[in-house]
C-alpha cells in the first residue's frame, strides 16, 4: 500500500468531503479529507490503481489537485 497527501483546492464543506471520499472508494482507494488543511490523504495499492486515476477522480468531482 502507498500513502500520499494531496493538496486540493475548492473543498469547503461536508458535501465536498463526502463526494471525494465516495468517488475514491468507488475505485478502491481509502481517502481522508481534511477541509481545514485542504488536503486529501489517500491510501491505495499501486498494482491496482494508478496515481493518475486518483487525481482524475478528484478533478472529475470539480476540484483542483495541486501538484
């Protein structure tokens, strides 16, 4: 398992948190959103999910991942 912390712009409420966590869970990624720090901590198996898929999934929800 690999763990990364992503800086994500555009999150402001509990709905944002839930939509990101639900979308990532759908592709097999455990995620913890911290609204105060505007971060998403992801834990995933790189053999099953590519990092780019995680970024795309977050951006498809309408948020910007800062890399």
